[in-house]
C-alpha cells in the first residue's frame, strides 16, 4: 500500500483568522487522505491551552504573563478590526450564520479525523506555560521540540508556517 | 516536454508589505518559468476585491463588516508604522522612487504572465463578502475552496503561506 | 556522498517571536545536517541591520523611515503584549531564565553552524535601507533578490515563510 502523503502545519499565530485557516486546512487535508500534524508554538500554544490552566505556573513573571495571556480557544481575537471585541464578535456571528465550525469544534473534528496536535516544548518556557501534558486540552497528543517539527516537515509533501 | 514546476502562494494577510512580497514572488516565479497560483483568503480577499464592491452584500452584519473592511488594492496598509497613514504613504513614495510596481500594477503583470488568481470561497462568508465572481476584479480567474488549494500545494515544488 | 537536504526560510516579519522561531528552526536544521539559508526581507531586514546603520541613507524620506524604523536585533518587539515594552522585557527575562539564546546569540550560532544569512535587495529600497554590505552585520553573507530566494526554495526539502 502506498504511504500517505504528509501535511505539516506550524501554528505560531494566536489570531482567530490564522487559527481558523490552520484548522480548515488540517481538516481538509485529513479528508483528502493526507496524514496531518499541527505543531503549535508561541501564541499558537494559547489555542490548545486549557481554559483553567492559568494558575499552575511557577514564578511571578510566568504567573503575570499567564494571566495577561490567558489561553483557550474561545479567547482568540482577530488581528484586525477587533475593536474592543466587536469585530471578533461579528466574525463569530458570521461563522455561525455560514455554518463554519468554531475553533472548539474544529479541535474535536481534527482529533476525530486523526490529525495529530503537538505542543512545542521549546517555546513553553518563554510563554510562561508549564511544558506538561496537563497544561493542554486532552486532544493534544504530545509535546515535542523544533527537531521533531523539522523531522516531520522533511517527510511532508506540504509544509505551512501560519 | 518536461512539466512546469509549480509555485502555490496562499495570501491570508491584507498588509501592504505581505501583499507586495506575494506578488514579487509570483511574478518572479512566472518569469523563471514556474506555473504560479495565488490563493487569496481572509484579509487577502481585500487585495483582489473591486473597490465599488461594498454595497452588494446582504444582511446588516455583512454590510457593516464590509464597510469597515473596504477592499481594493489601494487601501492596503502597512502592518507597522502606519501612523494614521503616514508610514504607508512614505513606503508608497519609496515604491515609486525605486520603480517598484504598485499592487494594481502587480495584479495586471501577474495576469499577463499567466499567474492564476483564485479567491477562497470558504472564507468569503465570514468576511461578509459575496462569494461571486462579480465581487472581485476581472483578473481573478476563479473561486475555489481549501481542497483546491491543498490539491495545488501537493503538486507544487514550492508552497508559501503569507 | 548524498547531497545535503536544504531548508530555506524567508523572514519577512520583524516581530521578536517570529525572529526567534526562524532562528530556532535554522539552528536546529543545521544541527540535523541540513543546508540552511535565511532570506531577510521587509521588516526582517531590521533583524540583521547594524545598530549604527541609521544615518547612511540618502534622501529625507529614507532618513525618516530609517529613524522611525531603527534596526538591530536588540530592538525587536513582540507582536502582542508589547505594552510599551513591558511584555517584551518579560519575554526577554524568561528567555534568560530558560537559557534561550538572544537574537544576537542566535545570529552568531547560525553563522558558526554554516547557516547562510542573506539580505533581500529588492526590498531594501522601500525600507529606506541602502542595499550595501555595510548596512548589515558582518555575519550577513550576501545580498540577493527574489529570484535567488525562489531558486533556493525550488531545491529545498522544506521552505518556510515566516
């Protein structure tokens, strides 16, 4: 049997529209029979952080960064026209109107379709996030570093940096 | 005859500098004999929207989003140092001084050189843009979804997400 | 002997977190035996500009753009939570705490490991930066245009646009 073609997506951004684009492509790739990995780093870690995860980190600075930078897929904002939340609220309404899944729903869909969600260990430290499995949603399969990402990318037909 | 190598560029950003980078690479790729597709999504849709396109969408929310987020290549701004338009104006002056084409000129050049310009149907809805050919400039060849983009990317030598 | 696999990274962004991601991947790729090129364009040129480079450009507009947009790896800021410098300062503290190299250190490491640092000539003009070797740090190997970048990308196993 032929091996599956791989699609690897690095998600550095925590902007709502970039997170949506990443999941649209991941889920579409999986539905086309590709083997998909998503690698979350820097602000992208917020997308897959548990909502209640903000109090576990050690040290004042980490705590502060963690409170300012609370995770959770529901808190993502647009990079433009956020307008104190109005623009983001409007896009979320339009997502519902046009039957586009929310990020929460996309995470569940991705998991169901075999997309591997991986948290970047190398950047947890500077984001003030404990590099432990418990920090992240249950859908996250593993934590790994930059070498793992490049290893996947080398074997991939398509690699995207979002 | 050997098949042409493909270059596929996804343009999610609507920032002036990212739009310029995308067109520079598209036009350069075409001049090197590559077969180039550009796939515009989210804010990138603004780059290829008709200027007069803002009143055709249905529903109050779409109308509002469309007015705030007016399209047209001339309205693109820098992501930094926009400074109420001063920074963007300065870069546009420097573009003229250094004989760099404007986005309008780049769109015409790209079309002339056989670059395919494609609007993403999947994200028209959440951007409040009618997913119809008339919404976009005449240079836009077609509208297509995420599966089309990934299909192109799979066959491409180089895929860029900008 | 088998040829080395290539990794080509375009760095358009001048945000601290994107610069860090680019260097992490470049250095990791080199340590995995890949042949790595980094191609700096638009705001990315700031990362490799000399600190004292701001007074050499000609013309009032270039001088102004150059003063507003002073280069140097130490001046990079986060794209979010900069908060008049507080967020960036905090991330830099966390970088030290977790033994992550600074951008200055990453540039030296990259050079030592054979990563090629290349400045984009095509965009120097619009950034108000003299397209000369002296504008950039000594670690920068050469200046080249978009065609050079695409030539490298065509031969690369992995190409990232950051």
